[in-house]
C-alpha cells in the first residue's frame, strides 16, 4: 500500500468535490483528513504514470504563505520517503 500525505497550505481546506473525485478512482483505497493533512491510501502503484489533483478552498487569508509538503511512501517501508513542496496554482 502506498500513502500520499498532503500537508495543506495554511488557511486552505480540501473541497468536498475534490474528495469525491479522488474516492471515485479505482486505485484509491481510502482518504483521511486529519487537522491540516490529507492522507490518500493507494492499493498499489505500477510503472504507469498517475496524476492526482486536489482542489483547495481558501477559508482564511494568510500573509506570507509558505510552501506545503507532499510525501509519498510505502505504508510498510516508510524509509523510502519522497518529498515535494507546492504553493498552489493561484499563489
């Protein structure tokens, strides 16, 4: 099992539409939202390229917005962690 851990930008939440679109993908096993982090559990990955889009909604205006992280790792072997950072399209 693979986990995509998305730390949300300060002042943002994931939209319900975004959650619904992710849940409808056959590769997605489960989605959890805890505090400001979205966990997307995938059954497995193969060599085929995958794209995941999260639609965020700004609920609080935040100055000097800092990048948030996206971590991808194997549930059973989290040591092979991959980390990226994002600011969002409108930033």
